[in-house]
C-alpha cells in the first residue's frame, strides 16, 4: 500500500529548486524537503533510522563549540544548522537555504564516492546501489540531477536522476557543460570559481580523519543573472547529504578522490568551452599553451576521446536528445 502524503506543516511548501533527493509527495515515504514560506529555511525530515538520527548528531557535532580545528574548517562547506522542528510525529532539521539569495539559481546535485552504501547495508541493498549507476565504482561520483535557467527563453530546464544515470562516463562531461550553459554561454568564470571551491573542499577533507563520509552529496549553485559580468560571479559549493560512519576502521579517502575526479571534469569543461569559443579541434586546443595550463595530463589524454569534432559544430543539447528534461 502506498504511503499517504503527510500534511504540510504550517508556513511551509515543497522546497523550490530541488533537483534530487526526497521530494515531498513523490518519495516512497511521501516525506520530502520543505521550506518555510516566511524565511526560506529548509526543513529536512529525519528518515530511515539510524541514518536520520546519525545525520542530526553529525550536525550537532559540527556546530559544537568543542569541535576540532580540522572539522571547524569544514563548516563553510555545510549548510548552517538552525535547529530542529517537530510536527505531527516527524522531526525536521532546520537548515540554511543556500539558494535563497540567488535571483536565478542554477543547481546541480553530485553524489561523491565509489561506494554508496554503509557497513550495515544488506547484500540486496549493495547490489541495488551498485546497479543504479555502475560507472560510479570507477569514476568516483555520479550526477543526481540539475536545473538551469535559460535567459533567452525565460525558463528553467530540469534533468532528473533518470537522465543523469542514462549518461555514460564519457557523456558525464557533457552533463557538466550543459549545466554551465554550454554552448550558448561563456561559462568559464563559473567553472573556475567552482574549481576554487572544489580545491578548497578537497584540501579540507584530506586534513580530517574523524569521520568517514559515504555517499555524500555536494550541491553546486551559480546565479545565471550574473553571467555577463565576469567580475561578479556568484557560486557556492556545499556538502548537503551524508551517511557518516563514526566507527573509523580506515582513514577517509574516497570522498577526497571523488572530489579530485570532479575537479578533472570541471577542468575539462574549461577545455570544452575554449574549443567551442575558438572553433578549434581538441588537438589544436591541447597544443594551445594558455589552455594546457588548465588541464592535467590525464584530462589531456581523455580529451581525444571526449572531443572528436570541432566544438563549433556541436550543439551540446544534442547529447540529451531523447532524454529531455522538464521545461517550466
């Protein structure tokens, strides 16, 4: 029997600009992310014990006055914990809404890690998790969904997890490029700004050994209204979903490696943009000294696989033909 959609708490509505996770009224439990109409604060239901209570404890630990310096450095990459809220037997975390100050937020949700299940997972769940997106075991991350605002058409385009999981590991790059507005827009300032955040996150994660993060998600946001002014780039990158293991049997490495791979694909987006802008072939782009400084050796090698034609002749949207997102 399907669950009954729960009553919305007072002064709330389903979370605007949500691209992945539990959607209100559509998930198995029918609970989902909400936001307060008056303040914009995010309400996240604490589901699936012990995972929900464990996540609550993680936020309490992270925003405690007694936290270590290594973990304190991770705070800028987390939404702020504003408290908890109880309604009709459900407890919600009250979190900062990181997109509220954006006029036209473009959002992508990325799950990090080659392993997306914890030590308590049953064999059936392990098989199910691996089967959702098998390339993740090799590349270390997966796209869960993204939405972009197209100014010329004055509309949002949304690609859900079904579209994201239909992409193979080579096409993931085009997913990133599509999110950043290619080929219609020059998205390089946004990619560079996100890269800086990704590098800082990777550095911070590599310096802490108190938690193991399994299947963490990061949310990347940029404001498309600032696209024309490269000196006024507004982006954010936050970790937003956690399975935290407090029983450390090995040092945390997987999220760091996944974040490094994420940086590779973002750098490849820079290469794609420059190829598109200049009308060059990949080989010509790679031979350009100014471009080479953005792309590590591994990415230069992969470029010959990813880009087989001149970028000026490829419409990035064609990569998603037959997998179109919702338009609204």
